[in-house]
C-alpha cells in the first residue's frame, strides 16, 4: 500500500506584494476543505522589497514537515516574473506555474523582460497573467495577487464557496468595498483558467 501523497505549493514575490497574506488564505481554504496543512516560515528580506517566499503543504493525513523538496511542488504562484524564475526549479514536471507579467524593477541588472517571459513560457504548465491590465480593468490597483490566486485556485481541491468565504473574512475588517473588489479580482482570475477537457 503506497503512502498518502503530500502536495506542495510555493508562493513567491518581493516584499510588500502580499505573499504572506496569500499563503495564509491558501492555508485556511485548504484547512476548511478538510485537509491537513502546514506552512513554512517566510524567507527573504520582506521588509525591504527583497525576495520573499512561502511554502504550503497539504495532505489527507497529518503532516510532519512544511518543507517542499526541489522538483516536488505542484503549484507555484509568483507575483513577480523574475522571482518565478528563481523558484521554478521547485516545480514538479506536471505542475502549474501561475505568474504575473508585471515586473518590480527596483534592482540593478534586471534582465530584459523579453528574455524573462521567454524562459517562463518554456516552462511546462506556465500561465502568464497580465495583472497590470486586469487591475486597470477592475479599477483596483492591488488586484494582481487576488487575480493570480483566482487562477491558481482552479488547480486546488477547494470549492469556490470556501475560497469566497475565506477571502471575505480576510478583508472584512477593511470594509465592504475592499472585500467586494478582492472577490471580483479573485473571480476574474478564475475566469482565466484553461478549459478542462473531458475524457
């Protein structure tokens, strides 16, 4: 009898983009779906706009470690394209990469965007999202993270109603308008999911 499978998610970006907030939403949504979950510590200089990432593991049985080995993550959610390349080796062969095309060019020597995009598009299971354009369309400047989460959510075993419940509770203290805008951004992301073909 084979051991129960442990599933891994990596979230990455730069400080100030909300990587930790997204990780906490993912963790809670999975937990409410009846799964065992663990989250790693956040790594990087998150207070200075430096590289930051989190890891979330989930399974149908209790977990002993929140650490994902290289080449074992099933999902990588990247809020910044260059950061996506930094962590893409974490993905397994049949994994999904959900990444924003919007760069945070506050570092010297940022490579040409065309080269970054080409490298990302070469990754099997890559989904590049023009979060900047979607944010303009939604009239919500900080919509990018929730748009990516919306698309990524379609690859996770969590009902849409549970996602909406967790997101609403997360933003409720900030008021009904902020909550509504984040739910709209999440649904916009879900609308980007590739069509599933039946057997």
